[in-house]
C-alpha cells in the first residue's frame, strides 16, 4: 500500500502545505467529475440526435396521415359549388351560360383541379388541401377551352332558335 497522507494519519497540516494537500485531494475528484460531465454531454448529444430523428419521422408520418384524410362530404359539395360558380362566371362574360356549357366547363375545371392533386375525383383530394383546391377552382382559366365551349354554346343557341322558327 501507499504511504498515508497527514490527513489520513490524523495529523495537522502545516499552513503552507494546506493548498498543496487540498489540490492533491481535489485533482482526482475534479478529473473524475470532468470525465462524468464529458460522458453526460455525449449521452445528451446522442439523445438529442435521437429526438431530432424521431421528430422528423413523426412529422413525415403526420404529413402522410394528412394526405390520406380526404375531403368531407360537405367540402366536396362546396368545392363542386365553387367549380360550378367559376364556370358560370366565366361563361357569363361571353353570354354563353347555358346548362350544357356550364356542365362542360365545370368538368374541365374539375379535371384540372383533380389533375393538380393526381386524383381521379374531388372526393380524393387531401383534406389539408381544401383551401388550395378552392383557389384553383376560382382562378382556373384556359382560354382555348373556354373559346371552344362558348362556340359550342352559341351554336346550340343558334340551332335552337332555328328549330323554333321552323
């Protein structure tokens, strides 16, 4: 065994050796504490990294769940009403707002909105995208399709009047 220190022997430590004795006693303790703190920091960094990864996975899972929850029946109804309203508004500008033209243009708008979400029906649009789908319906404009439908509506109107006169 090693030699006993004056403190272990129960002796008084001279004043000039006190600082040295305290330092000799504290150095191993401080070294152990530094090692414990270092290990604790490493463990906390690993826990933080694991929590970040878990948070990212949860966010992705939440996004996937949101994308799988589709519009409610009421939202489908309102979106279809908005599509019809948009079609009527566009056709009214050209004075070609007969029912067939509204249905046809509404179908074009509906097809566009569905295509933007990669779905076959407005019922399949993710619920979280309801507001964006409404804006797509409101802002839709395809001048070529509108011109075609307006032309067809005017032809129907002209042919309908010609039939009335016969």
